[in-house]
């Protein structure tokens, strides 16, 4: 009897365990909120839950680019443009030091060979001595704490003034520097292209060396950017690059073969805030800000010259208004403009900063690793993404100057910059009795660091003196595009 009981109990236990196993193996209905919903029949990507954080790119490298301080020899007689040169170099180097940047490129024209009476070699050596003393002040004696990765390229001012290129290079070497540097940081290649004279020529040996280094860098990883440094921008790339060097065709040929190359230049002294300081028509060319003084261009984007001679406005490559305090409006006054480049796993971001204030001058430039021209962000179509500034007819005044009868005094509210775009100039057409009598091109407040209404004082031919006029005004943006047009009436003189 007891034996039968145990047999039945064992059988029931086995059945119960089999039932539990069957239930555990059966397909279970998925919970739509548990993040494990299986894909629909036929396959397809699973949509991640909304609360899953996006994948962030890793920051692989940060480096700084600075140029055009033009530090003269201590005690040299210099014009107003270089009075703050030494201070600006110290400010720039200190900025990078305080940010902990351990890769720094000084991209030419760091010194200025001002001949002050004792012969060129003395002036040259004294300029380097002054520059090195500033570096010692920031980085310790003999630059013992300079950045781990440091490059100084030759600019045209390293070759000035009245002596041979060989003497310039001798002084360069005596000061402790060498041509055609290269190094790698986290497998990213940095390659200098040093000119052999103040005209921007590049020697055959340098060309061969650069070509070999580019090929080697590409062999390591063809998809990674390669960073190049040459002082003078290639013609027809960034803003007003109308100085064609003997090396221009060779450099453009290189860039066309290496779309992943990023060429950093300097030389022009235009503000780094300007949207045309980056260009990706053949490759990526980035023009750094001026370390000491900022110039204004001599033509607008269409190539037309400015007509500001009547107004004592700096033009034709002269220095922009330098009356405000250091780091003044828009970073023009001793702007100490510099670049800080952040390289991530799939894209590059470039900060444009004023070293005096530590603030960004404009929004960062950002572009993906370039494999082909289709990856360009700042190519020929870039301008189409930027709105054309508009001009308003409000607050306009115009009259004949009672003290100078041939002068018309005109004032109007400036057109507002729109995001990354800027107003470079204004086109003024003057009509008398429906006939155009003058057509003028004036630099905008962007270049002249003015606030409030714009004031233009125009001299007109004497046969129109005192007559009623109509002035049609349009703003011209950074790419040469015209805004809407407003009309301003000038009453006849009493």
C-alpha cells in the first residue's frame, strides 16, 4: 500500500515538473515598454528607446594656431600697428598655456625685421631675441615648458627687409628654429610647408619632402584629416587672396589629390570672424586671425574697389580702426585672433577666439572628415545657406552740406548681420533728374568698427551742386550678394 502511494506521488511530481518546464520555455508576450520588443516580421532596425543617450564622439586631439604678431626688435622704431605686438604675442601664448593646449603652431610672421640703424643682421637677431624673451616669460627660461608639440613656420616677415634669404635662414637657425617640421599626435600628421623667400616660393626639396609626408600620412589612415601649415593662402580660396605665390599651382595640385587635407594659412590680417576665412572648394583651407593688427580689404567680394577716400576711412589694405580698447567690438582692435582646433572621431570643430578676452569671436566652424568633395560644408554652396542681410529705410537722412556745397551728407541705419553672414559694403547709386550721376562702393560698419547710423560724406561733380537727388542704397554681403534696395531723397539746397 505504502509502495503504491510513493509510486503515485513520484509520478505526480514528475508531471508537475514537466508542466513547469513547458511553461518556462513557451514564447512570452513582449512588454512594449521594456525596450525588448522583437523586430517585426521581415526584419528591420529596432528603434532605440527615447531615453537611451546618443552616442557621443570622442575628443581625440586639441591644438592651437596663431600667427602674424610681427614682434620687432626691442627698442626698434615702429609705427602704431606694431606698438602692441609684443603684448599680443605674450597674450596669445598665455591663452594657450592656460587652456592646457600641448600642440601649438605659430604659422609665420611672428617677428618683424625692422631695420633700426645697426644693420639688418643686428635687427634680425634682436627681433628673435625679443620674441624668445617673451616665450621665456610664458614658458620658463629657454622655453623649458613650451608645448610638447610645437611648430613655427616661416612667413614673409621672417625674410624682411634688405638682405638675402640665406641670411634670414641663418638668423632663423641661430634663434633655435628649423624648417619643414613634422610630427604626429595620436596618429594625426602635422606637416609644415616652409617658404624659401619673402615671395612664398617653395624649394624643390621641400616639395618632395611634403609630398612624401602626405603619402605616408595617407597610408596610415586614408580617412583621417592631415594638417598642413603654410603662411600664404592659395589664390581664390579664403577672403581676398589675390597674392598668387610661385608655389600656388603646386599647393593647389596637392590639395586636389588629398581632399582629407586641412591647410591652415595666415598672412592677410583679416578678422577670423569673417565667414570667408574658411573655404572648401578644392580642399579645406582655413585662414587664421591676425595676432596684432587687422586689415580691411581693398575690394568687395565682386572685385570692385571701395570709394571711401572722401571719408578718411582705412582702405586698400590699411589697418582697421584701432581706437577702442584691446579686444574691442567684434574683435578688431588688437584682436589677437586665434584658432583652437578640436578633432573628434568623425569631425573637426574650429573655435575662433580673442585671446585678450578668452571669448569666441564667432560660432565654431564644424565639418566631417572629408573623403571626397561631397563632404564639403564650406564649398561653393555654403553661401546659399546664409540669409542675405536686409536694409531698412528707417532713420535715413540726407542733405547738402551748407558749408561745403558739393558734399552730400547721408546717414542711414546699418543692415544687420545675419548669423554667420556679414555686411561687407554698401552700394550707393546717386540719381539727378532720373539720370545716374554717380555709383559708389563704401566699406560697411563691419570693417570700420562704428556704432549707430552710418554716415557718408560724398563729393559730387559741381554741375549737380544743390540739386534734388535720389540715392539708392543696397547692402553687399560677404559673398557679393546685394540686399533689398532703399531710396533716400535729398532735397534741393535752399
